[in-house]
C-alpha cells in the first residue's frame, strides 16, 4: 500500500452495503408487476419464490431452464431446474460430454448481488409455470425478467423506494468515514467512480457520510475526484470523454484538465482519468464489487491494483470455521483412501501375476502348481473385495461430509468460493483478478495505510508432501 497514490471506489455494494434480502424482495416485486403488465398470467403476482436460493457465480442455461454451478475448470457440479435439484445423471448427460461455453447467447452469468433477484424469480417462475402445465420458452422468460427488472430501475421504481427509506435498504457503516479519513491522512488521494447517476449518488453518499466526522462538512470533501455515470465496463475499454456537470441540472460540458476537487464529472475513460490523476498502473488501487465491470476489466485493461468487496465473505468465514472438525475428518479419510488405493493396486498386480502362473501351469500341465496358484488367487480376490468394500465406505462417508459442509455454507449451492476440493468458477475469477478481497471497505481501518499485503505461497501438486 505504500506505493499506492490514489484509491478509487465504486459506490453500490462497495461503499454502500445493501440489505440483500430487502433489495431482492423489492426487485422481485417490481419485476413481477412489470411481467404482469407484459401479459403474464395473474398468478405470477402471488408466486412463491425464495430469496435464499441463489448465490453469485451461477450460470443460467436459457435453453433448458437450468441454473448451474461450475468449478474453476467450467465443469458443472451442481444444477437446478427451477427449484428441483438435477441429478448426477442429468448433469452428466447434458454438460459433461461437451465443453461449456458460458460466453455464448445460450448462457447468462449471475455474477453480481444485483442479479440474484433474477435467478430467484427465474427458478420460481419456471417451477410455477410447469406445475400448471403451461408451455414455456425458457429463454424468452429469462429475457422478460431481465428486461422487466431493467425497466424497474430506469423508471425509478426501485431507486425511489431505496431513497425514500435508506435505513431499510442500506446498512450504514459508521467505520466507513474513519477509514476514508485514515487513507487521506496518510497522503493518499481518493476518487469515486460509479455507474450511478448524480442524483442517486448524491443522496446515497449523503446518507453514508454526511455528519459522520466534523472535519468533513460534506461527503464530497472526502474525495479529490468524483465521476458518476461512468458506464463501466465501457469506461475501461472505450474512449468516451470526461464531462463536467453544470450546477444541479442535467447539462454537461467537456471537462478541462486538471480535474478539480468539489466538481462533479460524468463518463470518461481509463486513459483520460490516469492523465487527470497524474498516476498510472500500480499507483492506483480500485475497490469494487463487480467481478467483471470493476475487477476483471480494470485488471485486463490496466495495471491498476484491485480490491474486491465480497459482502458474503463474513458468512463464508463463519461457515468455514464451523467445519473444522469435518475438514479434519475428511483429510483423514482422504489419506485412508490413498492408502487403500495403493493396497488395491498391489493386490491387483498380485492377482495378475498369479493368473499368469495359472495359465502357464495349465499349458505345462503342472496340476499341483496350478492348484496352489488357484488357492492363492482366491485369497487375493477376497483381499481385493475387502479393500473395495472399505473404499466404498470411505467414499460414502466423504460424500456425507461434503454434503454436510455444503449445507453449512449454503442450503442449495454450498460455498460461494469453493466447489468440493476446487475453487468455484466465481472463486477462480476472484483469485485471478482481485489483488485483495474483503467483506467491506471499513476493514482497511484495521491496517496501516502502508500495509504490505502478501498472498500465501502457491504450491503445485508435485510440491505437496
């Protein structure tokens, strides 16, 4: 951190931590009303849904109406059709013989907290329509949900509800202001870079920061540069000009460099912002929550350092701690399985050797030798059966432990960041593109602004003991 000159922040789900259940309820109800206006049956207004169903990192298969979880190799490990869990045979038939191509139009990522309501409603709607025997175009239904929720955001249905009752929808963090102050006091400069429009940004930031510290009479005093309506990820890929807002209206004009503290800017692009900041590459740390729009794109298009806010991380850590005994037992069982597999290979090789001796004795008409070998082969075969039986017991207990561990993390999907012994697809992206990850911005208050954060030593398979 000693080499960081500028720290930038996204706003939604980064500085502003939302009450996820309340936001999902609001989004789903608003979306259902839009669907009804599009001509969906009246029963959708009373549809039963579960906001606890989805996690980030899921993949919608719009061809079959399935919702999938993959590991880092894009191997599908769990899946649901509506709210019905797909069996191993179903997953194998559809997804294990061909490579999954998530970037194609057939699929849609659920990679933000904002998108969780889409998965909740999609699963519920698929289930409800099929239970009523209705014909369903899975792709069309998901598109209608996406368009309806976007419409609810554009027409103010959702944003107006949030701004009218911030305490209900936003979890105010009283350590946020001291965190920003600590970074500033160490000599770092701060900027805000958000996709939200100015009117919403001003109200939200006012709620989060105004009145928190006497040294800062207004939330804008915490930041040296404020850019709204940034249109990330296009901000990192395109060359839209930085515009300066004129007063409180919607009028804008091209910005003049250097950017001034206290003014509000819109749009812009990576190259012009670096020029305006007088910094580039690893002198800039950007903190955001969107794995694609904030973290992946900034990392691919620049040398910025990245910190990802994963709101779910606190629950992941608690679940992980609660599984220590199961992890220990699983490790012991895996060691036993390795030993049993070694023992099985030994017996199988002996079985082959004895079988060859029997064949040789048969050819040479050595009856005595053949009878002794036959008895030995029988003993080896019984030994093989015993080892295989013990292996089945070990595998069965391991599956039970894995299921129990999954339930502690999430009742449907298990851990957000892991999938069995591998990283999940989402976890793999975090590992690859986020220099740091944490549950909230105020966690930085616990560290020196000059802290050197080090990752654990990576080990390849051949380095493991």
